């Protein structure tokens, strides 16, 4: 009986933790949802947050993201910059077109810029958003003042011998709030991120289609369409900011391309992980210098 009581208390404590975490996450998400606007592009609805004044920044979020996580990248800079943070395909408020491709995402964001009246913008990308941002700069250099890559993914130095295999992201089976909460204690040892990040990932239902698309298409595009990513051909200024201890985005690839991209400034931190924790002051200083030089 005592054992059953102990087990019951443990289960109750776990359930309380789950629902407390989920409520905190949902409260946060609904604050951002209230800020969001939408347009209807050739590829369906695109939702985005648009706040701030000054030089415009178009922000491409990473996997498990959305307009909320994209906006968070520069949310503290809206007194200096206009932050436009759209949800990529399949993320909160943005449709998932049939047979979607990464280049279609770029085209949709060009339509977004046209609708909101921005001719040329800085582009910022984190993590999985890096591939989309790199294609944006290669396809539409005339619309890009500069490209900023925060702990983003990069193509290999040489063309891979074979296409990418498997899923390059969380499987669909765990793309729900409870399953992700269950594995959140593994965030630190596997990804180098604190468990509290789960509060920025929920609700998974709003992100599931985008996560699956990223894992099946976007995160494999550097390999499957390697010839589309000759970053030596980028014609806009580039700023690479990366942590050497990043467990999700290879810093060796970032260092390689920092030397190969023609007009590239790079900053590498010894610590901070994938989220570059603890480096915000230096990041802001470097970003401001980059903008001042290229606006």
C-alpha cells in the first residue's frame, strides 16, 4: 500500500509539472499570437509579427519555432530595428503547401516583403532557418542588405556522395506536448539546452507540420540540393555568429564557410551552445556594427 501511495504521489507530481509547464507555454504563445498578422501568398497563408522601427530585419526561425521564436531573436531590439518574424511553412499561422520546397518558402517571403512595402532588408536566421536564408541571399541579392547567420546549418565543404537518409529532425510521433515534455530532461545532455526551452516549443500541435517538413526537407536540402548552396557566390555582406560548443549546428562547417564567403565577418564564442547563452551583449555590439557598415 505504501509503495502504491508513493507511486501515486510521483505520478501526481509529474502531472502537475506537465500541466504547469504547458499552461506557462500556452500563456506565452497566446501573447505572441495576438501580435500576429497574416497575408495570403501564392503558397497559402503566411503569418508574421512586425514590430519596431529602424532598419528592417526579416527573421527565419529554426525547427520547432514559429513567429514567436523568430521574434524572440531580436525582440529586445525593436527600439532600433523593425523586426519582421514570419512563421515558415507549417508553423503557427502559416500553411503547408502541397509538395512544398525550400525555394517556395523564399518566394513566399518575397511576397510578404512586397505586401508590407519593404524593398530591401537584412535577413537573420537561426538553426534550420539558415538554409532558407542562404537561398534567399543567393536567389534575391537585390532584396538583401546583409545576411546574419546565428548558429545556423551549412553545407559540407565537398559535395556528399549520396542523398541524406532518414529524418533530420524529431519524428512525428513525439511532436506532441506530452511526449516532448517527457524527453525534455534529455535536452541538456543531447542538445546542450536547458529543459526550460520546452516552454518555448509548446504547443506542438501548432508546429507539427513545420517540424516534419524541416526534418524531411529543409534540414536535408544542403545535402540533397548541394549545388544550390555555393556560398562562395553570395553577393551580399554576411555575418556569421556561432558557438564552438554548439551540439546541433556544426561549428567546423561555420568556420570553413566563414573563410570562403567573399564578404564575411565572423565571431565564434567558446561557450553558449546552440542558443549562444551569455553572449547577448557582444552579439548586439557586433550586429550593430554590421548594420552600420551595410545599411
